[in-house]
């Protein structure tokens, strides 16, 4: 230390005793291992076709008559299977659903402790924020394809209404009863019982979309003469549905930005708490939270993602009433993908081109609404609020992912969708199962090394892989849980 009059010049030196561990090394190792497994699985059929492997296989097998008969039986079954008509089910749709569900299981189990596998505190996007809108989009596409098929089979209006009502009620009951239970909470208490939820929102979204398709005047894909609007007939012919969706979105905008909220600025979209310099501590979610309190009282989610960072004290439910409006809009955009698949069947280039055009339109809309920023946009991207920019951004991504999977799986047939197609065909079973059994062995255990990401990442990948394997076994047994 050296003194110059009243001033002191202080010189310090830093010594690093030990370099910190690379937090992303476990993620890189997991990525390389999974890539190797995927590459090996893809190349396995080609390896088995090699002469050397065939010779080794013949040496290991007995050449008795009994074994010869056993080896002939699969060939006979294969001939029988080939004689059956192939299913027109879209593998890419099941794969997309299964991919979304697999990512959902992984992030719900902890995502290895990485911040980008957790939900964003308020504005912004992380990987965890992507999966539910993807799932809603797939619901819309599936509704369009399924109801068109049922109309062709001559299913009556009463039967359709029974099916829609039954499925909606069961989904909501599963979400309300099973998802409210946790071994850590003890006995059920009305003080913390949560009325909204993920399956409740999915069920109501399905209900609205299914009713739209049930009462749609278009029971068949029309064969019309060539008109100037033929390239967009999948939009023009459904103008009543588009009008309904526009009115719904107008309602969301009016309630969000015009509804007066006591002691809060009108149109407030912030997290409250200490956010915005602590000026609006009890205004978390603005109009969305105000409407939910009017409907549900305190029976909402008390631990929102903004609670820790913004130190909020008010409940806020990301599956509330106002956000469900935009969930319906998201599902309707998924229905639009289904209309494209039906109207332009066997026109793969036309289908892919329209998917990309819709992705471009929605992506530009999201960029304008958010100004490509987290907090400074006209309507920030926000999963908690299911903001309009969030919906357009997620719909853009959904069209892109579906286009890629449709091209690779259904057009080029380069990939069969494994392993994601297995949970995609048993989505209800996997979702409910992973929610109920997530805190039990072998899906989780008490970790000894919590100072790094190695063990949490292994545990979460192991649990996710177990559910994929279970869904594969159910697929082999031809067990599919349907509602």
C-alpha cells in the first residue's frame, strides 16, 4: 500500500486456488452419449445385413428342423402383415406429440438443474415453456383429422357430443383429482386445493375445438371447381370459425388492456412484487389474476414462477381463465395444420409450403408484437399469461417442427419416429404416471452429490428414459390408454 497525501493507492492481486467445474460438461456428455445411442440404433439394421454378421448369426443358431420352422414363422406373419391395409395414421403427429411429452417429463423432473430447463420467471422463453403450447397445437390437429374421419364414417351428432363431453369431463377430473394430490402435502385441504390446472385447460380447449368441428357445416372436404381462392380454400371455407376466433382474441385484448383492476394500472402485464421498482406489489398478472380471483378465490396456484425472483405474495395461476382463451386460439392454429393436411392430401410440396408460409406469418407477427425483446415489446412473450405474442411464437415453432417431422417421417420415410412415437401413442398414461410416481423409486432417489449437475441430470434422464421404455413395452403389448 502506498500513500499520496490523503489518497491511498491500493494494489491487489487475485490468486485462483481452484478453477470452477464446467457446469455444461454433464450436458455435453449426455448429448454425446445419446447421439451415439441414436446413431447405433439407426445403423443397426444395416449392420445386421452385412455378410459377416449374417454368418455369425447362422453359426450361433441351430439348424434343426424345429428351429427352421421357428425361423419360418416370422416370415409367414410378415407376409400376413404385409397383406393387411396400411394405416393412414400420421406418424409425424404421434412423434411430435411424443417428443413434446418426453421433453415435458424431463423438465418436470428437474431438467438436470439447468436454468433453461426451468420455466421463465415472467417474460421470456425457456425450453420448459415450449412443451405445453406444442401439445395444445397437436390437440387441434388431431381434432381436425379425427372428426373428419368420424364424419366420413357416418357417426351421428349425438354420438359425437357424447364422446366430446365424456372426454372433456374425464380429462378435467383427472387433472382436478390426481394432480392435486402430493405425498408431501398430506391430507387434502380446501385451503390449498387448486381448481385450474394443465389437464383442465387441455380438456376445455379440446371441448371448444371439438364443438367447433362437430357443428361445422363442412362434413367432407369439398370438391369444387377451380377458383382464384383455391390456394387458400382451407381458410376461406371456414370463415365462420375464423370469425369466432377473431372475436375470442378481441375479447382477450379488451379484457387484458381495458379491464380496470383495483389499485393497479389498467393494462398492467408485469409480475408485481419488487418488479417495476415495487410500485405495484399486489398486481401480479394484472387483469388475468383479477379474473381468476373472481372465479376461484384463493384456490389457485400459490407458487408461481415469479414468486422467488420478484418476491410476490399474491397467488397466480398460469392455467387461468384468460389464458385459456389464447389456448383455444393456439389449438385452432393446430386445426389449421390439420385442414392443410386434409385439403392438400398427396400434395406434399403444397403441404410443406403452406406449413412454412404459416410459420413465416406467425413468426413475423410474434417479432412485431414483442419487438424481438424480452420486456420492451407491445405484448411481451409470456407463458404465464399466454400472451398473444407467446401464442404466435409457439405456433410458428409448431408449424416448423411439424413440417420437418412430416417431411422426414411421412414423406421421405427416413425415420420411423422412434422412440418418441411410443409415448406419443400413450400420452395420457405417461403424463398421469410421471406426475403421480415422480417422487418414488426408481424414478427418483435422494441425491448424494448436489454440488454439480452430474447426478441430477442422470436422475432426470434416467426417469425420462424409463417412461419412454414403459411406453415402448405398452406399444409392444398393444395397450393404449384412450379416453
